C-alpha cells in the first residue's frame, strides 16, 4: 500500500511576489506590490494617506521557471508545497506554478516509514534537484550518513540510486560537471558511525565525510581521525568524594569507591581525550582534560551544585573566602526553596539575589554596589505575565563593611516575602509602582507592551496599515543615558499583522530621531529597510538598503542608497549547486555589469573555509592537508597563507598543545612569530613575539602567595603592574599609566592618565559617545560623528560610506576567516579601479602591525573598534588587550566555561575562535520553532530569520523511542546562532503522557540530552545555543539546558526530575505557561510530580478553557499572535 500525502503550506502576508501580471481592484494594506511584466490598478483602487507601499516591476528572473514537478507515484511520499505568492488557497491553485511562486520538497519513505530520500525540487541555483539520500544497516540504523548531491532531472522524482555509488560519483569526479562545480572532492562523501555490539547501540566511533575522517582502514590514506567514545566506570581513588561542611562554608574530600560513576572517555579527531564522570542521576561530578586537568563539581544533599573546583585547585578541602577560594572557585548558596541566592565567580566578590513569591529575581547586588555608602541594588519589576517592565537602582541605606556579609540580603528577602503585590499593572499611562521596590533611586529601563497608551510616548499610536493587534508585543522602551543627567532614549515599535516590526521610531543622543521602515516580501524576507536619521541642527539623512533573493530565499544582491546620491549595488552573491556561497562581488554602479572587486570562496568536504581569494587580498587555510608537523583534524587551523598588496605572500604554521591552545605561530621570515606557554587555567605565562620592539614577556599571577587568574605584573618586553576592583575589572595599568572607573554594567566610563577618556553609554550598554582631547565622537547605531558634530562615516554591510560633498565614497573591507580586516579599498577616482587605502597585519592574538593607512579605519581585529590611545579593542561587553592577549574584565559567560580563566581570550585559540555578541531567540520566535518541530507547520511559521539548519552534528534527531527534534539557525551580522527544539508526543494528548517521566520512562530524555551535549560541544562556548520545546519537548529542553549549562525557553513544559534535574541549576529557563494548562495544574497539586522548571511566565488563554486549548502549542502560538491555521500543512 502506497502512502501519498500532499501538504499545502499557505501563509498570509502583505506582499505580492514574482507574478507576471498583477491587477488590483482594491488595496488591502500590502506593503509591496510587484510583478515581472505589468501592474494594473483598476478604477476604484484607493490607497490611504500615510500608507507605506512600494509598487514596482521586478523583471523576470532567470530562476523563475515552471516548477513542472513529477513526483514518483510508485513510492510512498509526503509532498510539501510552500506558497510564496498570495491567491493560492487550495490544491487546485498549485497547478502550473513557477519556482518563484512555489517551493517544493518531497520526502520518500520505505514500507517501514523510514525516510529514503528528501528531494528539493529545482532547489539548486541552476534549478536542479537537491537530493538527500538515506541508507540503513541490517539493524535499521543509519550507520552511514551521506552528503546531499544534485540531480539534473529537476522534477522532484524519486531517484532510483544506490547512495554509495551515485553520491560517490558526484563527489569523486576529478573533473566535476557543472552540477558539482566548486564543490569539494572526496571519494568518501559520508559520515560512518560504529555502534557498540550490544542492545544499547551506543556510538563507539563517529566519522565524518572525507578520507581523513573515515573509520580506520589501511586502504584509506590518513583514515582513523574519528571521534571515539569509550564507556566504563570509575576506579578506586579516581573521583573525589566532596562533602559540604555542615555550616555550609566549605567542603572536604575523600575518594569514592570504585564503580560508582558512569565514565565516558571522548577522544577527538586529533587524539585529545576528555573524560567525564556522571553519577546515577546524570549529574557531572568530574571532567578531566588532557594532562590530568580536573574540574570537579560538588553538590549538596539536595543535589544542588555548590562548588565548581577548577584544575588549579588540588587541595582536599576548601574554605569559603580564603585566598584560593576567592580567586579560583565557583560557589553557590541556596535558600529553602532551592533558589540560588548568593553566587561567587572567581576574581569577583559575592553576588546576592532576592526573589519575590513567584521566584522572579527582583534584586541583585555585586560587590562594588555593596561597598557603596548607600548599599545599592539593581531591581527588576514584572507585569502579571512575567514580562520585565522596569529595571533600575534601589538604595537601602548604610553600607556593609564586610563585603561577604549577607545580613542585608537576608533582611531584604524576609521583607519581600511578606509582600502580596508582586507585579505592575498598566492599562494606560505608566506603571502602578505596586511591587517592590516602591522607593526607587533611579530608573534605567522601562518596557511597554500591548498598546501605545503609555506616558511620555513621543511618537503616538498606530497609523495607516500598522496593526492594531499588538497584545503581547513590545510596543515601546525607554532607556536612560548614563551621563549623570535625566535623558532617556525612546524606541517605539509598530507591527504588521504577522507581528513583524514594520516601523521603529527612536530618539537619539544627538537630540534627533531615527525612523526605520521595513518592507517584507510574501514569504517574510526583509526586502527593504529605509532609515531616516536626524540630529539637531542638520538636514535629515535617508539611508535605504534593499535586498533581492533567488527562488529559494538565498540573498543574491544588496543595494544601498544614501540621500540623493545614486543607488549602489553594494554586494552580489553567487552559490554552488548545494547552496554554499562561492563568490561575493563588491560595488557596482551599473547594476552588476562590472564590479570593483570579487571575492571567491572555497570549502573542504567538512564545510570548513579553505580559501578566500580576491585581487587585493587572498587567503588559504590548511587543516588535515597542512605540513606533517602541523596537521589538524579537529577544526584547528594548521597553516594559513595570505597575500596582501604591500605585505606580499606570507605563510603561517600553527602548533597546539593537547588542550587545543595555541603554542606556536611561525611566519615567513619569522616576522610575526608568537610562542606561548600557559598555566593549568589557560592564563598566559609567557609570550614571545618577534619583530622590532618586541620580545619575551612573562606573566605573574601569584596573589598573596597563592594562585590567581588576575594578572598581577609582567616582566621582560612589557614591564607593568596591574590592579583590580572587587568585581574583577582592571583598575590600574602602570605600563599605560592609566586608572579606570566603571559604571554599573562593568563598562569603563572614565579613564584617567596621560590621556583622559570619557565614555557615555545608555543603560542597555550601547556606547553613545567617546570624549577624548576635548572632542566628542558620537555613535548612533552605525552612524559616526567626529570632531564634535561632523559626520565621519556610515557603516555598511561591507565597510563604510564616507561623505564627499553631496555624494559618498564607499570603502570595502576584505577580511580573513575571523573577520579581521586585512585590506580596505575604494574606487580610484582617476582609473575607476580598486584602490588600496589601508592594509593591516596581525599577530595571532590580535596585535596590529599596520602596513599602510590612509583610511583611518579603526574597526579592525574581529571587526571591533580599536581604542587607539589605549591600544585595546572594544567588544561591547568588555575591552581586550591584544598586547597581553587578555581581557580587562571577567567574562560575563564565565559560568559556561569553568575550566578556563575568566580572563582568557577565545580559549587561547585565536586562530580558530572569535568572541561574538550572542543573541538568543525571543519567546515568540522560540514558540514558532517549538511548534514547527512537530512537523505539521510550514517553514513560514519561523520568525526572526530562523530556519532549519543543514548542520547534522552527528545526532539522531528522530528515534523510535519517540524523540522528535530539529536544529535551527540564523545568521545576524556574520554570526550564526542555533536553537535545538524538541517536540512533545501528540499535541493535545501530551498532558497525559508527560506524567510518565517521573516514573522512569526516560530514554527519550537521555537521547535528547545526548544530542544537546553533542551540539553544545561541537559549537563550543562562544557560539549561542538555546533549547526550546513544548510539553514533553519542553521538559527535554530543560534537561538539555541542565546538561549543557545553556539556556532554554519552554511552553507548557513537563516538569523534570530524577536523573534529568539539577545537573546544572544555573541555566536560565524561561517557562511560558498557559494559565488554563491542565498539565501545570496537575504538576502543582500532585506531590510526586515535578513542578515546571525555571522562571515562570503565565500567559492569558486566547480561547475558551479545555484540555486541548489549555495545553496545546497551537493555543500558545495564538497568545503570541501567531495563527497556526495560516501555516498548517494541509493533507
């Protein structure tokens, strides 16, 4: 019996896209009307005043051809059509459509319901089929996971192939056809998994595509570089048994008996081992890296994590607040409700936390605030739905003379516990100020939701086509400027009916405004953004950026227009047949007939960047193909070659220790060499640089005779001493002769010394002004003013635009794989060709060696702004000193990387990693992914640029034990972030299934946590990963967060207990709960069922109460104004 399921996915939006001829008899609020041939506005069409609409002829795109799909009717399949134009409301409307009107994916299944092929009909840039084949061993396991390939049939049919033969031919051909052009070559286009010969089916080895990453085979050159896993139990005297002292002020250790812990030994592709020990509840008690470096986790009798003891501490007892404890150990104190009320980060003083009755954080205090005369606290207020509405400063009087004293915290907690009013209300006007604290010293931020009737709104309510359905949406914010005054910067957001921001109005620090209008196409892709910028005393400046996409949503062109100047094609992009970007062309003034510069990209079979080649700067990277002594198989870079216009050709060879820390960088002519040694925490002990004026610098960390992560002094090439405040921020640097002061965000705001600098920020941490030598340098979201009011430049996606009379000179940056700007160029006015105006080289840890510089571009290493008088880079959250290879402040994410010093830069591997600003999804975006993972919603439900990720991560996404999961990704400003979503069982019946977990049905949880750990490990600590899920999937998201120390956003989640809980109580879990959810009611009232984990946010039900309405993800979507009926896959 064959199964045929046709899914029609339709989404309502406000754009018309890629039809040949359009006739309109009425206007219904579209923001865009376009066609390839003609647009006719029939008599009677009226567009209201104030509407924001763009009407234009796009021209017929080469990729808009008849879809002409021919699915194989002799196979079981599910066909999904994604509609990209309006007017298609049923299956009949799908007939005779083009690739620009519909995108189609067909999944073929065998008789057991297992996927055989996924075919993306005409999904490649040249309109061929992209095929993902599947193959199973005799036990039904996917032991070989093949790479996708491209098939020329282009009709979506089932490909009657043998995966090993067909995929092998596609990737192995020495002279590839057009289909395989610019795609890496290999004879082994699959990742092979070796399973344990037991019913557990545990993975012993995980390979990857490419010869070097195949399971060991003497006939395959350099094979055997796989990820290997060994399983066992602990031996005697292998794991310390820590016992928390009865008074809670420390712990002592003996050893556990043998066979008490699960021992997992993971060996990476380079042969480096990591050993992890877990107890029977799944809590990690010990992680051991190469060299015997141990990170130990100490729990109390309730299973709460109390201490994390890093490798630098080898003692068998610890005492709170001694030197070793203060400098090296992570510590957490809990109250009777198992909430973290005090925590200690190495090199920082104790941080105190006060909660309200809903377990929401209402007060926090760090050591600097505690030492102030008025005993300062930061407060947070919420509304009835648990949304943050206000933050600011609370003063309780009388400073605490002993910085570790918790007397005031205990007193405040007792006071807050007696209060019945725990949230703020605001039907209109301003908030009620009912919740604690009612006595406020200063307000830093205020958030407004649901409507525009809030006090002080400088921009009014909706107009024209802006949606009136703003319930649950953030409509306005005001953020205080931290300059000692009373100025607030406002932002008011206006939405369309899909909940997308179509206009944002804000005030800026220069007494002006910024109005940003966004236009989306029918599928929801941003097509145009227009920014109107004003400052006091100057004419408005209008910046318009528009984007064009191909039939699969790949961006192909970016245009920029500033003021009255002509529009410029800023960048054009080309892709190979698998969708990898292989070319970027920069700056065209004739709509793409010619360009100023072209950059070609190439990748290896793992998808790692191999080369970036342009006439003015080229670079190549080597991994397993580096010289023998420098081969790297785990993603580390063994060699880099580059050629610059003035620097010429250079080769760098890199060596690493067993902990993947860079130990040697050797360059051509030894001009930019670096040699490093480290202590067990990864702090640099010595750094030897070649080059004039450089040499060997040694680092001293001993503090009062004990180990510390804080650099105390340096000797040799750099002779200096350093001092810190009680939050771990650098206060003094004798080499530079400076003293630093910080604001409450731990951002430097006053630097005094040979050159005085003042920084002004707002309360969100955005830098607004730098005052140096009596001159103001102002920052207005990418628009820079210098010399006290002169427009200096406007940042673009590819560089910057510099004013030149009534026009602009566009500068472009050619960067390496880390985003380090190597060459800046513009158009030579005499020849019309590319002209190099700045070239930069860097030592491995970012110290700059400028070659030529007439541009004055300061956005250099990692694309961050160089503070020239300091010689440091501003990364937003803290400053980085490339001369020392260290941060000036403790890492805000230190708790995610406890084995490392909180001052380390990029795990001591600056050739591979950068330090981006991570962004998590919003609750609305997470809800969309939590719904999409069930499989019955169209891709168009995904919000905020999120999409299904093509990265496999070596995980089992779907399993016979019931697990159903998916990885999502989005790229913002060059940084890719990830979400791992897990589904419940069946929507509407989850409530009865979720209660099983406490009784021991947990294989689904175990697999989910294993997947999460694999993804987290592969991404590393510097790439954002968030977990989400609904119901049972929400419980799995919590378990995933606990297992990895990352964050989760859940919806009507199952409570988590037993082995899944408390592995890491410090993950932030935001739990959104429908007030009528029956599962939540059961969990709250049945003593043996676990309660919902995390910070609870209660959501008002949009429909009448029922078992389905209270618990379903569909109803949760409605609460976020996502209407599931718009995105359902019809069958």
